[in-house]
C-alpha cells in the first residue's frame, strides 16, 4: 500500500466522524453512545443592575427550589412556589421595594429560569422520571408556559429529547399529548447535532443483534414472504417501546432531518438489528438510509460484517 507523505490537516472538534473501516465504526459507535453529564449547578449570585420586570429570571437563574422540586417531581412544592413565586435574590438585596407596590414576579416568568446548561424546569422533570407525579408536574409547568415544550437548552435539546434519552416512556407519551396539534412539529425538532428525539431513542433504548437462527426465521419460505415475517416479528415484540411510540405517532419521522444522519444508519451502526427492523416496518419501508459524508446505511452494514463474512442487517437491502 502506498502512503502519501502529505500531512493531513488537523481535524476540528466539530468535524464529522466518518466510518471508513471497521476500526472507525467502533470509534463512531462509542462516540455516539456517550452522554454528557447534566450539570445541575445553580447560579444564585446577585447583581447590582436591576433587570426589567419581564426578565426577572434570566439565563442561569432557575430558582433552586424550583430546580429541586423538578428533580424530584414534587407536586406540593411546585404548587406552593407557583402560588407565591419567590422574589429573586437580586431584588431582595437592592432593598428598593416601594411601599404598596407588588414586586412579586409572575408565575410565567418564574418558570422561564434555566440552569447553566439551558435546561428549563420542564427539561429537568422530563429527564428525571415518569411516575404520575412527574407527569402531573410536567402538565402544570406546561399550563403555566406552553412555550417551554419547544424551548431548547444549550445543546438544542427539547424536553422530548431529554425524556427519550432518559428512557422515560410515559413522559415521552405525555409530552406528545401536550403538544396536541403541534406534535409533528415537536417530533421533528432537531438539536445542534441535527438529531430528532427518535435519534435519542435509537441510541439509548435497548436493541440487539439478530443471530443466525433469528435471521433464518425471517427468511422467506414456501408459504410466507420475508416482509410478512419481519412485520410479524416486530409486532410480536414489545420493545423497543419508545421507538415504536414515536414511529406510530409519525410514520415519516425516520426521514428527518432531510439529508442528515438517519435513524436507520444510527441503528445499524450501533448493531441494533431489532430497532432497524422496527424503523423499517413502522415507516412502511419509506425511510431515509442517509449517513455522513455521502455514506448510507448499506456502507456501515457491510463494515459491520461478522467473522463469518455475513453482514449484519444486510437482509434489509434486498
């Protein structure tokens, strides 16, 4: 093999990682599996400059009590806070309250506070649980400020992205219900990595590689076509729950974002055959196979060949 003496330009941290061989595939797979830890540090320092009334809770200034109640889904604490939102610390320190003037912040502005990562209380509660208390908590926040459902944190994630990443099936379902006639808009929102909530579900929900025996069972025989067997297999298995929920809500979701890395490419890259089959069935075969830098899902399926030379998921392409 002839090697070029020309040095490659150093890669930027923002350059896309492209799978060129099996080693690159493993690197990309590990990269996609990693999740940045959510910072929960709250900024509470006072400022000498008095902000406008509409900006009483600014970036990074989520109230500690609101953050604490959101982490635990504590309904009573939330209700108490909304009845009488705490006066921001900077306002207390200025000592400029006028007699007879109500300086109490409105509940709506109180809910707009965010963490240093840009998470609202709805992001936080969506990430931390999906028991009835958490669902009710999310509903109360949504009633207080409906824009929060579409608000993005500093990574571009909506609360739905967070719920999918955390594997909170009931919360995912609840947020979709709250979106009502804007549910398709919510489902198709992308973060700064150009990923929808479906990408998060594919990456973090459990899936498995099909063995030789399982693949053989899906092959066509004299009485049943292969496609019919695949459909039956997907419908008879409960998992992956969140992927199925998202795809049942929007059968076109596996086509988004247009031209970006597709959920199908990601599923095959991560060796999640069961999720790849689910995407194929729930989209009725109408889905994107796009990957980075002109690649598609077939490229990565071939690179993921087993020791016996049988490519994983290759049966989806013939």
